[in-house]
């Protein structure tokens, strides 16, 4: 994770790197080659690798021309370590950007956090060296070593891991932040498309018209980075008030419209909250409800009696039947509503598995006497209590109220646990 402004990024200390190389990409390995070709003492390199593997390098700060971190020896002594890399001049950046605009595939690769070899080769042909070479990584350390020491080499090994993930780290060290770089590329691309590209520098050959087919294909998905997501409001917004001095048109129920608008705002707030939560992409999609299920969901929100009456009529239920459906919904949503209202015949293997669970749920002396009924239901003999097994294998408790079975609690995979409260009340 990183933070900071455009021209300085701070990365949390990286975890230990046991059992793996420090660089997996070719550009990360090129960074390490520059270090290893520069350092005069191979023993210092070994110590630096060991420091990096053991997690001795703290948070890393990356700025134009410099990377910084605190590196600790095994005895806990801390040293501020810096590695300096020359920034590109304005003229070099101008040549690099001019070249990148002519190669759409280069921009596409950077947006995918990759650094294609052709980008480095084309930059070198334009007189710009992106990757460091021998002697380009200049060390400065609080241990006062004059050459690369274990602390600066450990820092360089960790930077190689960062470069694997994001080549824009290297471009920031060379003097351009990601946002500024992409903005300049966009401006130049727009100017080129409009025929207003800056005049060619004296003596520079004009770039041929058109784009190579492979580069055009590579850039097919190039889009600007998405902005940061908006902050989540503390609560849903308030819908507009429709109770005005002007009477509504015939047949328009303003109270019902306000209720629906409030419900829509609450659902939108919940969906946004889910979308902004870490790992949301791995969460299951919301199940699409039928009109009948959605009417029960709305009734569970507690509308005023007139609206609840309309929902009951729309679902062809009596008010008492809707009240039972709402109670089931509050215990378990659509699954609970299905257990309440649907008649189904469990397959023989489902019945056999349910009987095995029932037989093992209680000690013999404590086991209630159960009478099997249809649709996966078992009624407790002598009690106003019942267990129903759902299609998902969970057990739902029911109790008899005013002559009809009513949902009595949330489901459980253990039939004894599901029925415990109901048996306690009826005991």
C-alpha cells in the first residue's frame, strides 16, 4: 500500500522475501544488475540481500532523484539510507514523451503496469536512458560507508520488488509523477490528433504517418485511470417531499411514492457500501427477487397501514398472511419465505440425511418425539413446535399461533439448536 502526494510516494515496509527472488520482471532484474555491477564489495551485497529478506527495511519514500528508508541491523541499530538516481532533464522528458505519443502500445503497456523492452530501446534511441546503468545508483547512508553498504543494497533489493509491481516508481525517481506524466501524454496525443503537434526540432526526421498495426491493437483498451471512488455518505439521502399544496393527479398515491423513494435510497446506499468494501468482487451477486418476494421485502420495511394493505392485496394475501410472510422475511429473506409458503417433496436422500441429523441432534433421554409430515416437516408431539428443513439443508423453527404455524426464529444447521428456544417457551 502506498500514499503521499504526486511527487512523493510512501510504501509500507514489505514483508519478508524468503524463498523467492527479489525481481520477477526483466526491468526489476535490470535495476538489480545496475546495483550489482556498481557495488565494489560482493560481501556487502550478500549482507544487503540478507537484510532485505529478513524485513529489515522500513517504509520506503520515493521522490524525484531519491529513495529513502530506515534500515535496521540485527542488533536493532537504525540507519537512514538513501539511493540517488539522476533525474531526466526537461529536454530528455520532452524527447521521451514525443516518442511515447508516437507509440500507442507503449502507453497501453504503462497503464497495465508493464515496461516493454521496446519502450526502453526507443527511449535510448531518442537519447534517454530510463533504466540505471553502472554507477547510476549513488548511495548515501547514516553508517557513513563511502560505497554501497548492506543498508543501501537492502534498500535497492526492496525497490526491485516495488518496480515489479509498478514501473511508475522508476519514472517518479526520474522526475515525473504518474498523474502528470499521463496528463502530458494525453495533451500531446490530443494535439497530435488535431494536427497541432509542436514543430519538429531542427534536424529531427518527421515521424511517418499512421500507427503500426501491432501498436494499434495493443492500445485497444487504453483508457484513462478511473478517479478515486466517492466517500460513502453516513446515511441514505432523503427523498423529496411530495406532500405539496398542489393535489396529485388522479390515481397517484404520494405516500406510496415517498415510501418507494426512501426504500430505493436505502438500497442504493447499501449497494454502494458493499461495492466500496474490500473484497467486494468476491461477494455473491444479489439474488433477483420475484415481484411477490419484493412486495414482502417492502412490507418488512414497516410502511404505514394503508401501504401495507396495498402490498397484501397485490400479493393476494390477507393481512394476517402478509404479517407471517414479513416475519419469515426478517428471519431469513427469500429462503425463509420459501420455507413458509412453498410445498415441496424432498428427494429420498434429503429425507434420509435429515433423519440422520435428527437422530444425532439430542441425547437419547432428551430427544423430543417427532412426527414426520409432508414437505420436510417434523412436528414435536405434545408441543406447539415444529421443525422444517429448507432446500439448502438448514433447519427452521416454527410454533403454532392461533391455529396456524408461524416462523419462530432464524435457521441453524443443527436441528436441536434451531428448536431450542421454541421448546423452552412451550415447556
